[in-house]
C-alpha cells in the first residue's frame, strides 16, 4: 500500500473512531446519576480511549501524507481542514484529562467529524507545491494558526454547552431564538455533508469552461446541479443543467451553488426534525447537558481563549507576515484572508478585554465564544471561496 493510500485509510479509521467515541460519550452523559459518576463513568473512559485511538491514526494520516508528498500536508483546503480537525481533537483530549467532563466530547467530536466531512469535498490528490508555498514559514504559519483556532474552537464548544444548559427553553426570548439559530446552522452543515455525499455517490459531474479573475481561460467541475455559473461559463458536458445566472469573476459560482444546496437540504432536515420531535432542537439537546457544571464550562471557555489567542496571534499574524514577506515581498496587503484573520484577532482581543476588565462571564462570555468560532468558520469557508484573493490557490 502506498503512503497516499495508507494516509487515506488512516483518516477513515479516525473518522469511524470519532463516531463510535461520540456514542460512548452520549452513554456517559445519559448513564450518570451523580456528579462523581458523571466524571468517572466507564462509558466516558471507553469514549476517551477510542478518541485517543482515532487521534493517533489521525496523526498517522498526517505523517504518512507528509512523507508521500515531501511537504507538510497543509497546502490546500483538504489538507488544512483535516489538520484542523486533528488539532481540535487533540485540544479536546488535553482538556478532557484536565476536567473529566464527557459533555465536552459529546459536542466536540461531532464538530471534528463535520470538519473532516467538509474536507471530503476537496481534491485529495497529493500535489507538488507551487513556488509561493515552497517555504518553511508556510508550514510554521499554517500549523500554528490551525492549532490556535482548534484551541479557540474548544471555547466555543464549552460556550455552547453552557448556553444550552442555562437558557430557559420554555420561555420566548432573544437568547432562545439565537441558540435555536445556532442549531439551524449546524443542520445546514449536516445538510452540506448529506447532499454532497448523495451527489458524489450518484457520480454527478458537470464541467464548465470559464474566464477567471485574471481574464484567463479556466475549467471547473461541479458536483452539484449548477445553480450559479462561473464568469462567462460554457458547459462542456452534454445535458448539463443551465445555471440560473453567471457570477462575476470575483465570486465563485460553484461555492454559491454548494451553499444554496446545503441551505436547502439543511432546512428540510431541520423542519423534518422539528415535526418529528415536536420541540425546538435546542430543547431536545438540553437534557444531554444538564449534568454539565456551568461554572466549569465557563472556566474551560475562558482558559481556552487565554491559551488559544496567543497561539493564533503567532500563527495567523506574526508568522503569516513573515511568510508573506518571503513570498510576495510585503508584510501586509489587505488580502481578504489577511483582513479576516485580523478581524478574528481583534474579536478575541475584545473577548479578553471584556472578560478581564468588564467582568463578562457566564452567558455573555459563552455567546462571545460561539460567535468567535462562527467568525473562524466564516473565514475558513466563505472568505476562502466566495472572495477571490492571493489565498485562492489553497483550494
């Protein structure tokens, strides 16, 4: 078995292990009768053991792919996203052994699973690096940034648990509306995974020629029926559905198509669950977090930001500027990716300021943690694909 095939197999094993571990963490949460049994539940012990196995195979995937390509596997969206998922699980494992709270695994692992599933939409081939990426500073910058984001993601997990537990689902309020909206967004992500898997299994492909942002001819393959076309696109495959409208070169019609399909499928899934369960999804999830310690979740959320913020600062700003100077002979260029990295940094700086000087704890801190992760995912998905920029090669 070649190293590339080995890495793919190890990633699949990790994905399955995380799924199984999630079920055991669910058993730990449901089966605990007291705070002590909640922390030392045997189902939780099995869950973390399987998680560690999955994490080790995930690290094995990372090393095998590195050896297969001759460079760190962080140079395109498939590689970066799978590395981000790996680091998120690693951060969770560390936090779990510090605090022994199974609820964290019940929420953190599904997020890692969705991130890995999201990565599956991108080309998985091991490819040589373009000149701009042939730098050790790229490896340092991307790995450190992903590590910082993964630690910050744990703060969002803790914040979400805190909010689901402490918001009164029986009374109409703004907080109840927004926590349900978060559940709806999660359904959209699941809708993306489900719809992309269905069309992929069906073998759907639609090829187009188009003119890119540099006025050069290019080609692209859609894995969904095309709703939005690329700039001046012309179908190459017979009997291809005609796009509703062609987008200007600055926007990516393929990604817009993917988003609309995901929104449609996710909305249908959300409505079906609401009809079947006859409850808001946040109310359905709430019993799973009742044994979680609110004060502990608040502490985890705060400490995760306290650790993740300086790591993110190093990776996404300082090391990124060094690499940018090496690749493009300038430290800063107002590229969309750079701007949103700065926005993310400013948001978490404001988080720490409000927490330390204004005493924003509890629900306020939890909401900030959740919003921060939404900004990170916006940067990862929307900025990378909807807005054209120097980081577009990473697709």
